[in-house]
């Protein structure tokens, strides 16, 4: 027989490792609507717990030199990231500029969408 209280405590303890929440955006394949137009559907938003890291001047400058953006840096569990190219974090939509895996974690270097200002 299971212990629901124990499961709740373990879930709470796991979530406490994380300070923020992000949404990985998984875009569906292009589909054809009733009128025959090819359209892009709405993205699936997958909530994930994450931690924000400071974007230092070295990372920013290095990224700029190779044509990447470094507006935010977050870490989440590697098994919860499936190569999504866009992330919503703090109410802002970002492109994933770089993903680096280290053990059970992945750091995502995020660049702000131009349309977001």
C-alpha cells in the first residue's frame, strides 16, 4: 500500500530545488486547414522547473562574437528537455541559442525574440 503523504513530501522537496518556472514550446507540424491553407498550429507549452543563472559579460561578449544572443541563462533537468527551440521564461519568449548538457542537467542560453523588443 502506497503512502500518498510521502509522495507529496518527495514532490515538494524536488520542486524546492528550483527557483523559477519556464515553458518549453513545442511547435506542431504544419497542417492544412479546411480552406486548403497551410498553417502553423499553436505551440504546446510544457511547464518545467528551472533555475536562472547570471549572464556574465564574458558569455555575452563571446556569444556576440559568434553571432549568438545571451539574454538569459537557465538550467533544468536534461531528461525534461527534448531539443525545443523556443522557451517562454518570465513572460518573455526566447529562442534557444545554445544547449549544453552536464550530467543530469542542461543549461539553455536564451536570446530574446526580435519582435519582443
